[in-house]
C-alpha cells in the first residue's frame, strides 16, 4: 500500500525550497527587481511549505491507521523539509518587511 500524501508532501517541500533559486534567477529578467522576486519567494515558499506540512500531517495520520506503516519515513522527511521551506519563506517575508520599513523611514 502506498502513501501518496507522504510523497506529495515531499514534492511540495522540494517545490517550496526550489522557490529560492527560482526567485534569484528571476531577477535576471527585465521587469523583475530584487524586492519583487523576494516577495514572490516569500509567498510561494510559505504557501508550498505549509501545504507540505499539512500533507505530511495527514500522511502520518494515515500511517497510524495502517498495519504496514507505509510512508512513515517519507512523511517525516516531507514534514521537516516543509518546515524548512516554510521558515525560509517567512524569513524572506520578514526581510522584505524590514526593507519596506527602511524605505518608508527615509
């Protein structure tokens, strides 16, 4: 028996972590500057990390109901990587807020 929620939690966690290099790469485009890229990463990283954590929680509940405990390790990895992506997204949002505060106080 497969635990698809655990697999999707790892997928969304990796997407959350991939938002950072994607945001940095997007600054090479003509119409995207660094604050816009950081804002996009903050939103995408936070939401994808939150989805990964919620999917991992659901997968762990499903593991508890099965005898084979299928997907237990995958759910754990998805949870921790999702938390990392969530924290990085919130850190980007906090950095953007302080940048806005510095621009406002000038």
